[in-house]
């Protein structure tokens, strides 16, 4: 279903006639905040004293990500956008209920996410134009081994996952064809990890991460 939606959206954008200022390109950068990939729960304590459970969350560190997109305007308020975001981040371990955490030596992740959202502009004119957007997403996670280490990465193969993306933003139109634009996008996919990636010494709960990308950049129409 997701593949069909993406194909139909792209076909719609590309088959409509090209007219002046109906196309625009955008580029932006900002923090890419990863959601929770895995929760591992272990029992702690000695056999003589009280015991409890400790939950360790596997995620990735916050790093700057790059966003590039091509947008086709359908009307004053509606548009369709094809966007890609790219980032690299080390894996990170956090304890549930506590602030902070630590980066792991188990390698890092290259992440590329492709989205085809429908964009609705709340106001089609004015210096500040607000919009919301939503559509299918496709994320590619690639694990990398640590530099100069013999340890294997958390996973060695490239993992691809379908999901959805939703977000909002605002453009400050300085000129007819040029704007400064800010966006925040929540990209939800299934986790790139599976239970087989971890030894059976703890309870493993595979999560559905919400990766949030906040960007500031520019948009140019042509």
C-alpha cells in the first residue's frame, strides 16, 4: 500500500503541466532527534536482597541532518513534496527514567529517509505562510563498525523500513521567489533492530521510533 501511495503521488506531481513558479526547491539543516529503537529490561539485585528491574533504551545521538526537497504546487493552498533527509549518528544507551546517557562503541548509523507528503498551506498569501504536511516515508538504516576496532556493529546489513511522516512549518517570503523556511517533521518507522540482534539475557521490546527532524533553510521557486 505504501509503495502504491508513493508511486501515485510522484506520478501526479510529474504529469501535471509545468507553469511559472509552480515548482520550488528547498534545503535546510537542523537537529535530527532519534526515537527509541529497543527497550531491554534486565533484573538487578542479589539473590539474598530485594531485586528489581532496569530498562535500558537503545537509541542514537542527536546530530545535525540535511534535508533536500522538490515541491510541486497544485493550487494556492495545496502542494506535493518529495523530500530526502540524511544524517549520521552514534548509537546511544539511556536508562529509563533518568536523564543523560552514553554513546556506545557498537558503531554508528547512516540514515536516509525519503518522504512524499501532501502539503496544505493554511494561508496561501502573505509574508508568513504556515503549512502542515503528511505522507508516506521510507527509511534506510545502515550500521557502521567502529573505526579501528574489531567489534562488529549492532547490525551489519542495511535495513529498510516503511513508515509515515507528518509535520508543520512556516515560510517567511522575503521576495516573490525566495523564502526562509522552518519545518518540524515526525518520521515514524518500524525499528531497524530485531530480537535476534541481542543475546537472550534480557527481555527485549522492539519499539516503533519517532524520529523528529527540525530544520531551518531556504526555498526558491522557479
